[in-house]
C-alpha cells in the first residue's frame, strides 16, 4: 500500500470513529439543538468515511475507544470542555485534508472547518 493510501485509510478510520462518537454524544445530551448538531455531524462524518472507502476500496469497522474517551471526558469535565476539544480536533482534521492533493479532500477539508465553527458556536 502506498503512502497516500495509508493516510486515507487512517482518515477513513478516524471518520468512522468520529461518527460513532457524535452519535453517542447526541444520545447523552439534553439540549435538542445540540443533539441535532451532533446527529448532523455524525451523518457527515459517515459520508466522509464512505467517500474515503471509495478511494481506498477497503472496508473499516468503527472502533469505540474514541467514543468511550469522549463520554468519560464529558462526565469528568462537562460539555463545554469536550466541545473545545472537538473544535481543536475538527480544525486538525481540516488541516490534514487540506494537505492532501486529492480532489475529494478539498470538500472534506471545508466540511471539517465548518464542523469546527458549528461546535464553537455551541460554546457561545
Ligand atoms: Fe469528517
Ligand atoms: Fe468533522
């Protein structure tokens, strides 16, 4: 497997892990608005995973440790602390995709940057 494919496979895994995390987070939240936000983000991460699956031609299964970590973090430090972390991770994701010279990565980079802004908005 070449370097680019390895990167894409890692990103594909990350998208799946993020999708299960956001779905679980939505289940744990009280606010309808915030639940709707994370349901929508979960759907978009799932879409990103399928775009990447199309490139890698490999099927990945979601892992659950990121979700477990995030829920623990939520219980220990509260929503706002978790959202701040999510904003950072989404920005990092945007940068990773921006660095790829792949046509489909451009749209995903824009989506991740938008995710960061959406979650940042929940902090205000
Ligand atoms: Fe994504
Ligand atoms: Fe995202």
